[in-house]
C-alpha cells in the first residue's frame, strides 16, 4: 500500500517533512516526555509501513527528559538521563549554522532510520548543538527536553524550526511539498521558509510570499489549555532572534496579548490545521475562532504496542494486520480461548516486572486496573480514592482489586508531584485489598507491559482537557477494555458494555469530581468486577470487541492515511480529488 503522490508534471514523489520537539522511538533513547513524542514515533512507523515519503526533524536531547526517583512516601526527585547518540545513531555529514543572540551556533545531526513492515524507510534527524566550536551555553541548548527557562526554550525552538529547515536544504531535500508542524514548538519553521522564499530580514512578507509558505504547511495542535501554548515576550525574541527577524515576525500577525504566540504563528502559516480528536476539534475551534480547525483523531502503531503473545494470535487469525492495522476489524473471529490465553501471558510478564521492581507479588487471578500517564492535576490520578471506605467495601464484596500506577510529574509541576504522594498514601491506607502500586520511571518499555498486561485501562481526566489520549488505544489493541471519562478519543471509541465503560456523562459537572467518582465506583461495583469475576465469557467477548472495534480504528495506519488524504496533498490535488 503506497500513499505517495507526484505533483502535477513531476515524476518525483511528494515528500512530507515532519517537525516535532520530541520523537519517541526507543526506551534507550530518552528523546520524549510522553504522549506527544510517542505519537510522533508511531506516526513515523505508520508512514514507513504505508510507504509515505516522509522525513522527520527533532532535537537530540542528550540529557533526556529526566530520570524519576520516588521515595517510600512518593516524593519525586529527578536526575539527568544522559545517553550517547554516537552509540546508536548514524552521524550526518552536513552541518548548518543558526544565528542565536548574534552568535553563530553550529548544528549537526544524527539519523535514525525507521523501517516499515514492507521495507520502506523514514529517516528521523536529531539536531545537536553539542559541538566544540560552540560556547558552553550553546552546546547545552539541545541537552534537556523541556528543561530550563523560556530563554532556553526559545533557543531550542530556533534550532528546531530554523536549523531543521536549513539542514533539510543542506542534505538535498529539494522536493518537499508539505511541512507538518506537530505543535507550536516548531513554528519558527515558517520564518525559515519565508527567508528561503526571499523575504529580506526585517521585511514584512508580501501577501503572495506568505501564501506560498502557507500552501506548504500544516499544523496539529494538541493542547486544549491556553496556558499550554508557548508565548515569548518580544524583548526575549529580540534578544534570541535579533531585531530584523523580530520585525518580520511582528508583521505576521503572530503577536497576541503583546507576546509572540507560537501557536498563532503556526496557525497563520498553515493551509490545514487539525485537532487530535472530534471532541478536541470543538475545543480548539472555540480557542481559535479565526481559523478553521479540522480533526484527525490520534492513533497508535499496532506492531509496536501489541504484546508478543497477542501478536502471534493476530498473525494466525488476521493476516496482513502488521501492514494495515485496519484489518483488525476481522478480529471478531478470533477464538476466545486463544485471546484469553495470550492476555494471560502478557499479564504474567507484567506481574513479573512489578515484582522485580517493587518486591510485591500480585495475584494473577485477581483483576488489575492500570493507570499510567503524565502526572498532572487535570488527569486526576486520585479520583479513585475520593471515598476510600466505599472502595474498600467494593473490593471486599465484589472481588479483590489491584491497581498499577505509573507516570512522571514535570519537575516544576507541584500539583502533579502531590498526586503521586496521594497515590502512595492511598496505597498505605489500602493495604492488601485493594492493592495499589506506583511504578517509577514510566517509559516505553514499561508502557508496553502495562497496556498489554492489565485487565482494565482506567482514565479519569477532567473534561474537556484530554485532547485525545493514546494509552487507552494501546490497551484496546491488546484486548484490554477501557473504563474512562467521556473525553478525548473515548467519546468516539466508547460502546457501553462492548468496548468498555464510561465514567460520568459527556459534560463536566462543577462538583469537584464527586459525580465522576460516584460513577466510577458504581461501574466498578455493578459492571466491571461482576463481568471479570462472574461473566468470564462476556468479558472475553469485550476483550475481542476492543480489538475489532477500537483497535481497528484507533491506530496510526488510519491516522496517517487520513493525514495523507486531508492534509498532505498539495492544495490543487486536494481540490481536484474533492
């Protein structure tokens, strides 16, 4: 299956340049912090599977995001996660120089090659300023993902957007038709494209030139919270980018509330803008009423996230699923006993890792709920513990409950760190039933075990702040039903009692979460635990439906196919196809 297109009158295939501040490809490469980077990695894998002609640009993050350390009380401390790209990536011969604060900063790159199921490849370039020719500060620009202050962040974004565009030209990527900006971190790419189109430093772009750049760019927003969009004071912009480039940016309309708004810059210079779920489209459209916001719901890469035992079952019964995850719609014919057996293997692998990390032996016959994601207040990791007496009664009367938690709080997120402490306090209070374990150092390797080995995936965000979410999609691909608040992707994926269960209704109540907590307890007591302990065949059918319904749709193959059809075609071709 190939999704390459040739521009009219050209025999050269269209190529997409995908820019993202973080890309997660392997647990040994700490170049991601969470969902955004993992999604980017899955996008590249799916593009390779489908034969989409794509090249990716990101930063190397030599000191990673951070290593998480939790003490017995759940207090999080951090340390750098240093790694050596020299040992695992291929050096790129070409180098470029980006002017930052009036200084020439040398930028080199390392290449990772993502190979698809059919042998097609997608190169990913990791930009690196750790060069002896640079000053100590400049060498550190590409060290820490989301580390440092606004000054460091703006320098990083200049390297990504401006340096990335320059390096693509230096490497000979001359047939690029579409630049995909994955969030506002890469929006300075638009400035680089203006300069490449002949806009003189300090000049306002002519309407025709701005339209040329806009015709090349698409933009994906992931953040439904206004505070989550990068904004830089103009004084800082002048300091980092210089007076001339600042004047050009000021003339683009990217100034909102007296600052450079990176999302506004990306929106202004994009021909196609999308949110990452149908619900998020509504939220983003309200945030940016002057722009048309489409949506492409996120998806995950099946062959990456499905457990080995489940992969073997799918290979037997759904041939071709690796090259086209949408073939999983035929998973409804998988024998239930094979599905249950494969899940049992995945569960044993998870519980063995839990015991290795924590010393706690969990019961393989008792239900295990999983909750793992970035620890921040709106995700409400403590919702399950609002009424501990009720939780105790449910676990005592309906069957033993085990809950696994994981996730890092940003070093400056005090609320997120407090949530981790709350879970630890709940674990101490609960004792053996319910059994609560918080696993530190949540990364790709641990995530693979969790999403495949738990029996239920729990998600409790505050509506409408979950733009999409992808962890529950990974669980569904492994036959794990979801128990989730109706937000993000779950609004589209939820079929009550078939793919999982909803917590609360579609509209948030102003009650401090009391209604959602009550709904969560009700579903556990009257639906989830009875199904798991007393209606095992019905539960197995739900596992199978999670793959056939949710897995067949909420995958990266479908997502990239939609991007290809809606966003990546040149405007003239898209209009002709319509």
